[in-house]
């Protein structure tokens, strides 16, 4: 997987600001490039580079401690999110050809009006996909999400607002199933996922996923003590939501306690000994490692089902929207 990073912008920013110390932050998939990039920066600018070795889960997860210790922090791989005095976002754009995967998706797209959705890595090629589909008799719609997203058609792991568009079916271009699953549940529309790295396309069926989530809800019905997780990360902190959920639990005779935490892991929750947890931090925490937790970890919407405040049929994917 190759990404084009605008390193010339990095060098220019350092020189224009006369920076003496520079911080670099990378998502996990880009960390292997960190030392080479740091070496290039020091050779070209003579600034001292400090690399963040902490996990990075997105633009919502800025290394604020490192940012305080350097003149500028370059955050690689994501689009800008939030307001930071000395953080510069350097997007990571994939140079892979997406058209072969879109071609694979074509037979699966039964309707004429297709909504196009992707992540920042392929956003610059979304118009190429649109042109290809229109050459093959389709009409394309590319929507704009809320303030948390930058580009038309862009979705995040916590935000599917760009997918709420007037179309008959949706084509997601990118890797993995988390984003297209979220889009299916958020829009209730058919979603085809085209993976340019595997060069394959599949219909996304949410039934197995929803059955599994239903199992965690069922296991939580008899829980009496809930831990409500709040993230300290800059773009994930939803303390107001957590406080509201705590009050809702009290209304229904359940005990709930706020747990403020930076990185949520199974071991950390195991030590806290709650019967079940409610996650208001990154929504992917609830989904990606669900089977590794000793107790159920619910989304806020699933917690509402447990309390009887929401019907099972009205279950939604957790999102952070602005």
C-alpha cells in the first residue's frame, strides 16, 4: 500500500516558520516510513525531529503532549479536524488504481442512481470512478458530509453523514468492511464495497453483524453496574453524552460510573470489574475488538435498547457528528 505524502509542504512549513523542533505523528500503517521521513527532514531543514511512538487512531487522536514540546507537529494520513495552534495535517493519498475494483462492482449495482463514498485515501479519484460509472450507464451522486469531513463523498469511522444522499444504491471504495457496514446501517440502503487493494467487490450484508451486536445487548440486560467510557482524546471526548447516559441509567435503576481513559484496552476494562460498559469514545472500539473484552461493550444506542429507551428495530450505528 503506497501513499503520496506532500513532504515538500513539510519542508517549506518548517523553513517558513523557522522551526527548531518538529514532531511527527503517523497512523499505524504509516509508521514504517517514520524514520526515513525524519531523516529527510533533518537533512533538508536542520530541525530536530521527534517521532511520536504512541498509537494513533485518526485525526481525532492528536498527540497533544508532543505538540506542546515542539514548534510544529505534522500529523500524517488524515484530513484536518479540530482547532490546533501548531498542528499541520499532511493527508495520505493512495496511488493505487481504483477502476479495476469499480469494474468488479459494476455487475452488483442493479439501480441507475449510485451514491459514491470513500475515505480520504481515495477521495482524489472519486471523480474518475464517477466518470467510469457514467460511461456504463449509471448516474453518480457525491454528497458532502458535516464539518467533521473535508471532501465530498468522504466518510470516517465515526461519521457517515456524506452517505445520506438521494440515491438508490451506494458504492463504497476502500478497504475493510467497517465503513460500508456503517453506511448500510446509517442509510438503510444497499451498499456495494469495492476494495482496490484486493481488487474485489462484494455486497454488504449487515445481518450477521447485527445478530452479533444483538448478542451483546442481550448479555447486558441483567447487568446492574455499567462503566461509561469517556475518551481524553481531542476529537473523541463526549463527556456531555456520557453524563446524559449516566442519568438515563439512574432513571432505570441501574448504577453507572464515568470512566475517563486515553487508550481503551481489554486489560484496562478487565481490572475495573463493571458488569458491562458503554463506549462514548471512538465508535470503532466497540466493534473492532468486541470479542476480546471480558464484559460486553455497548454503543450509546445499544445501551438505550438495554434500558428500554429505544426499540431493537431502531438500532443505529454510533456516530460523532458536528
